[in-house]
C-alpha cells in the first residue's frame, strides 16, 4: 500500500515488531482498503471508490456526497 490514499490522506501505521526476546524490528500495519460501489442519488449512478472499512461506515451514515465534501473532494475527483 504505497503512499497516501486517493480520497483521504490516511497512511499505514508504523512501529516495532517485538520478538519473545524483545528484539525490535520495524513493521507496518496496513490499511484495510476495499473497492466499493456507492450510489449517488444526485447523479443517479454508481461510483466506485477505494476506501477503508472505517470510511465505509461513515459513508453509510452521512452519505457519499457529504463525506467527499468533508474531505475537500467532489464525485468527479474520485471517479
């Protein structure tokens, strides 16, 4: 999962993996990214957006257009 995401600017978390002897090695916790189709009633069509599962719950609650507006994007930017 390289770089930042298209809709939000979330990045993988980084930290240390600890062995039984407490030796530290670097590791990443990757985002749970999903390709999801959302229906936009204003356009009367579906748009496909790559979002995390946490963002899917937010979009279900407030809607696609409002979610993108809070991110400073439009439907045309992500499709």
